[in-house]
């Protein structure tokens, strides 16, 4: 079967990354332009992926008029398309080895809203959805002023620009490079996969280790310091997602060495090629 993707969103981190690396034919539109499209245009595609959001959806309590996922799902509910919804690991209760069936305990408005968006999409589209609950995604494209919130990469660069790296003794999380994420998405689309999947490395990644990889090509001396103020890296909640369901589906199992290689490539572009 020949697949074609409609990417909704042109300026987001993931939208830029997908357009550079996706191996499946695609077109991209803004959310506003999508709303103007007729069914004749939308029927050209087999998959639609939403990579847009709204600041009021991220910050405030749920309101369906700011839920782009719900609006898109409602718009395409009568079309034979797979809707790809990008969700977050923040909907889970924080612990290690989190499975798709584990307890959902969103804490912030964004994660509560995303969980509602998931549920509404499932109700509207029934089975024609692919929901991806992401861990932390690393890539140069995430370093931008046009974002609704700071990323791990933003905080890393903010600290190294001051020639410091914060200590994170014993703290681990779950990361994927953006190149890993794109490979996973390519495979899921080609297999016409549907359902809910954790998208992650599925392993403990210690923050001190990943910061060393990202700082690998930095020729400036950096000082290791303790946190003095609240920072995105100053988060003592350790977690990782179980990705067994994903690996059974796509048979594309990444390891820490691959993440290290990708992080050092990012480091080289930041420090060695600037």
C-alpha cells in the first residue's frame, strides 16, 4: 500500500524534524489552513499527524475549543484516515518501567488536557487512531524561541553558556533522539499500526551521563555545580517507559550506544561546527 502523510504544523520542533527525515511522501499545512481544506483534498492522505498546540491548552484547564487534536479528529471522523496523536508520558504516575496499561495520574493542566484529548479522539474515531506517548525527545530543532515551553535542550544550553553543568546524582529519565523517533514513526506508518504506544528508549538514562554526551565537543571548561534555583533539570522524579509493546510491533530496538552516538552528533553541531 502506498502511504501519504498530512503533517499539520510547520514551525514546531517535531514538524521541522519530520520534514527533514521522513521517508514517506507528505504535505504540510498550518492548523489554520487545515481547517479550510475540503474532503477532496484530505482524501489524498492515509495518515494525518498533528504537531500543533495552543498556549491556552498547555497552560489552562481544558476547553475543547483549544484542543487541536479533538478539532482535527472531529473534522476527519467520516474519512478513512489514521489520525496520529502525539501525547506525553506525563499522563502517567511517575515510576519505573511504565506500561501503557499502568495508572494514569496527570498532574499539570497540560497532561490532564492531553489525556482528555486522547479519550475524545478514541471516542470520535473509534479504532482509526495511533496515539504515541513520548518520552523526552532530543534534537537541535528543539532549540528555538517559538515554543510553548522550554525543553531539556534549552536548559542544557542555558547552563553551558554560563560554563556550568548541574549535578544530577542518581537521577535517570527516558530519552530518544529525534532521529530515533522518526525511524519509529516511519515503521509504524508503513505497518499501518494503530492503538496506543509508549515511544521511548525503554531504559534508564542517567542525567549526568547524557549531559556528558551533549557536552562532548565543548572546548570550554565547565564547572559541575549543585542547583541553586528551580530548573527543568532539577527534577528528582526518575522514570522510564516500558516499550515492549512498541518493539513487538516494529522490531526496532534501540540501545544506549545509539543514543550516545546521536547525542554526540548533536554536541558536534552545537560546539564544533558553530
